[in-house]
């Protein structure tokens, strides 16, 4: 059995931070391309950009387990997570409500249930209003509540036990997807409640897999997987999943296969990327994503997730949704630049200073001193709002 008296791991894993931007960018394209520049090939690739959410859930489990210390207190952990995600969530929710009011689209039930981050636990209309991407914060909050109770038992396990748990988790995810797909094809009412994409109980599997991988790293595992090769394989696998999705969805009469199924198909690539990036940083590999630009973009990714739909919605309200393709391409480029630039400003002048101030207020002095970010400040994923190419809860016939 592995002892819990493990030295806390504070090694920076900056390549993981760099990867966060690319996952965020995939989700941004998923939301923006269909609205501004629906083009062959590009649309098919953007369609599955929501798989970036699964990467973040795996990464969340990995980072929290990597930096965990046996002496950590539950209330301190929860206070840090609250300080990390809630301020920006609340601000973007207010902005989303204002934009919705200007457009004459009200969903006050969703707004109210979004305040305590409970929107992922109900039907689609709970996730459709407010700031759509925040459904994933509702899932993350569930992870945070469970983490202090999960981490010690998983750390105590021997490698063989962790492998068995991992295989069991994957099996449950496969069967859940099969069941969900069957229910949607049978037009069972309220299928969205048991979605294989947004349901917190289902997404817990990815979080647990991230914890299990981190446990192996803390036990000394350093797989020889080059980050350059892992990136190339992930890009190729992403393109393959996009191609299969376009082919099979058309054959079965769907706009796209269920997003949960697509996310599960990309899960091996997500795990390989996390493993390769962590190994690259810990072994000092020459190739990595540790440069200042990648780290900065990765640190901005939380803001990018929560701001992207607000920017897209605002632009559509100004210029409309029916524009020539050439204009749409220009708008797409502009939206991307605005989202990235705005996320950097929000991170520097709001997200980071407010988090530090909250930590000073909520935590003992010895724990609240601001420190330079560790490997990743994951704690978020984001997706979309109702009506997007990557709906916050996929419609029954789309998943």
C-alpha cells in the first residue's frame, strides 16, 4: 500500500498550463465558427471542439491530486476553490443577464439556479440561461466537494488497484453513453437530465481518471512519451474523430453524434496529453510548452471560457447573424482577438487580484499568501449556451 506521508509536489508543470489555451481555443471555435463562418472542413473540425471540456476535467483531477498534501484541511481547500472560480462566475453571470435582457430573452429560473452553481443538476432549461459556459463550473463544484473524500483512498491504492478502478470508470462511461444514446433515439422525455456530456455524476469519471494518473506520478511513474509526438497524435486523433462524426452523424440522420460520445472518443488523447506534458516538465525535456507566451495564454483560459459566449452574443446583437461569408470570416477573426485580449485584461485586473484578496479574507495568514501559479489553475471548463453548436445540454437528437 502507498503511504500517505508523501512529500507535497510543488514542481511547476507549465506545459499543462500551455495546453489549456489550445483546449479553450477549440471550444471557442466550436461556438464561433457556426455563427460567423460556417465553411466545409472548418465547420466539421469546430463541431467537436467541445471535447476540450473533457480535457479540462481530466486536468482538474490531475492538478488537484498533484498538489494535494495529507495535512490539507477540507475547509481550506473549499475556500481556495471558491476564491478561484466564483468571483468571475458571478460577474459574467450579471453581464449575461444584461445581454439577455437587451435581447428580450429571459430565463430567470436558469439565472437563479446558476447563482449557487446548481444548474448542471437539472433539465436543459436550467443550463440554457444566464452565462451558458457556467454549467461546467457547476460540475467542477461537485468535484471540489468530493475531492477531500476521494483523494486519500485513491492515493493509498497500489498500482494494480488503480488500474482496476480506471478500467471500471471507463466501462461505466461507455455503458452510460450507450444508454443515453438509446434514450434519445427513443424520444424518452427529459433525457437531457442524464446527459453523458453535462451530468456531474458522469463527468466525475474524467476527474477520477486525472486523480489516478497523478497518483502514479507521485509514486514515481515517468512514462517515456514525448510531448511533440503526443501533440501530433492528438491533432491527428482529433481530425479523425471529427471525420467519423461527420460521416456517422449523417448516416443516422443527426446533426452530430452525442457530445458525450465524442468526448469519450477523445478521452485517450486527453490522458496522453496530460501524461506527456507532465513528463516533459518533470524530466526536463527540451520540447515543452513552458515559454512565457504559452503560460500566459494558459493562465487566461478561465476568463476566455467564461467570456467567449458573452463576446459572441454581443457581436451578434450588433451585426446580426446573417452576414456574407467574407464578412463572417472577418468577424470570426475579430471575435477571437477580442476574446483573447479581453481574457488577458480580466485575468490581470480582476481574476487574479480578487482571488488573492478572497484568499486573504477566507484563509489563515499562513495559507493566504499569494504565490505564483503552479502548473495549472484548472478549476474550470466551459462550454456554450443554448442554441450554440455546442449546446450546454445537447438536444436529445444531437446529444
